[in-house]
C-alpha cells in the first residue's frame, strides 16, 4: 500500500508541469491583450484631459461673472432692489456742437458763435418695448452764469413690437420722408405728435402708416388744425435695386400759409404722391430717380387758383478710390403766383438737407444763423430748376475735403428774375476722435431777387435787388 502511494505521487509529480503548460496562454495572445489594455488606457487619458480643460474653462467663466469668488477678500455688494418693470439696457446718445461763422453781404455782417446740445436717453425694457427721449438746448450765443434758453423736448418716442413684423411708435416722433429729404425731414425740424404703424417683410417690403398732428390750433375749434397722414412703402428687390412709393394727405387750416386772410374755421387738402427708384449697377455707381406730384387747395395759400405741379429729381454718384463725384438735377414746375409744385415743408415752414451747397441749400455746418436764404426744392411754388455737383476726397481716415457748386433758376415769380442764384461751397472735415469732428469751410453765393426762403414763403429781397453772400464757418461737433 505504501509502495502504491509512492508510485502514484511520482506519476503526479511528473504530470504537473504538463498540466501547467496546457493552462498557460500563448505568447501572441498575451501581447494582443497588452495592446488592447494600452489603447484603453490612452482613451481614458484623453477623456480625463478633456474633462480637466472643461473644468478650467468653467472656473474661468465663473471668476469673470462673480469677481467675489475669485477675490474672496472683497465683500460682496448689497443686492440692489429690482426696478419694475426692469430696464434691460440704458444708452445715452447725443450731439454737442459749436457753430462759429462770419458772414458778409452789402446789407449786413454777422459774426457769432452758437452752442447747441442734444442729449438722448434710450431705455430698452425687452425685445418688444423701448423708449427714446431727446432734450435740446437750442442755439444759444449769450450767457454769463447760465444760458438764456431752457432745455426743451425734441423727441419722445414709445416703441412697441407686436411680433410678426408689426410694430408701432407714438409720441413726438422724428419723421423723415422717402424722397431724399425733399418733402419734409427730421434732419431739420419735423418732430410732430404722431402715431406710426410699421410692417416689415423681406418678401413684401416695408410699410409705414402714420398720422401726425403738426398744429392743434384751438382745441374748441374742430377745423383749425394741421394734420399729416401718410402711407408709404419701400422694398429692395435685390442689393442693386430699391423702389419707394408714398402718398401723403394733409388737412391744413384755411389761410395757414396766408395769415392775413383771417382766422381759420375749415381745413383744406394738400397732397404729395410719387415714388423713387434707386439702382446700383456697380458697387461704385448709384443712380436715383424720383417723380412726385402735388395738389394744394387755394384757401390754404390765399391764391386765386389751386396749386398743383410735379417734381423730377435725377441723381448719380460715382466713387473713384478715395474720391466720390455726385451730380444732381431737379426740376419743380412753377407758377408766377406760387401755384406750382409744393412740398409739404412749404406749408409747415420746415426744411430738409436736400441739396449739395451751403447757402441756397444747407449742410449740417451751415445749418445755423445764416440759413435764411435757403430754399426748398420748389422755391415755394414759383418753380425751380437746379444743377448741382459735389466732389469729396478722403486724404486719410481723418481728413476729408468737400467741394460743391450749384445753379438755381428757372423760377416764374411775377416781376422777378428767373435766376435764383449760384452757390459754391468748400469744406474740410477733420476727425479728431471717433465721435468728434471739426469742419472748416467757406461758401460764396450770388443771390437774385427771386430767392424765397423756406421759413415763411416770403421773398428775401425787393424786386430788382441782388446780393453777394460770403460765409466763413466752422463746426466742432461730438456726436455719439
């Protein structure tokens, strides 16, 4: 028995190495398994590194949003109570300017500097509701301790977006025409109490409908007002082609343009209607053409007949590297009694920057104390044809030169010269800062007796008189 057990143990001892060898894997299998483990480790390393970068970025953003976390030594500020309704954004735009000028004629000389300030307050409540307020200190040139003028409100706009392209504005609105400032313009003084409705669509174009109260008259009289109604439309058919159409109807008190006719108890109609086409066949070339008609009831003007007529405007602009050349032709039909074409501004006594020159038409730097000989596009119904040209040259981003000239004539005022005058303007504009510019210029105009200023539809000179007018001017303006 003992011998049997000894033999059995010897056999088992001899078989153990073979059993172990059978259980051990092949060398190639071991290498394959090692490669798989190595690839898995690399993948885990990349995931860990990505998580580390994401954690670092989150810490950086948190530090920017909450400085108190990055600098725990700074005590957190007390939470300010939320205003209701909350204002999401506040902006303060404005315009600070000083006009200086020396003007010489055979009748009088003017030498003055005038300050004007406009300050905006714009509040955005959300994507639908916003307000715009602009207060103005009008042109003032005398003060010792405080200005003699008071701040007045120029704009007060409440805007609301309904969604789907519909929006509305109401308040004291700055309204501009769709005819290059020839009919009326907010660039000068056209800010009536109004309600305007807008619909904007990429496919159908932009529609605007408004009613504007220019003059209330007496509240107990229903028909002594001046109310402006308008529907206009504008659409870009392509980046090179845009069409504007407009029709305005004004209810104007009788004798509004003829105060000598006595008090008004009825309103009469005035109409302007037409369109303008803008075509840009090349990036450096633009053409504009406008055709506009008008009708004005005789009772508004105090004339024997109703006034009616038409206006044609043609304009071309071409750029040549740093230079740009513009040519402008306008023709408004006229009548010897002022019964020709009339823009709405001829009745309201407002104006627009519709021309190129500085005395018979005005630019921003000449919109000051010597603008009394500026004429609207119709010379107040007596008719007007103009040829104007303008050349600008940019010496650099900071310095620009402007040179313009214009002939004004073909007016039909009874007993007066058909030529209104000639006007020549030269001006340098120096950009001192992104928001600050200095304009320096000189303008010379020869004026005949048919100049009919924009303000009150009266001729500036007696029949047979003429005048040379020379203006040297500057404007320092911060606009932001």
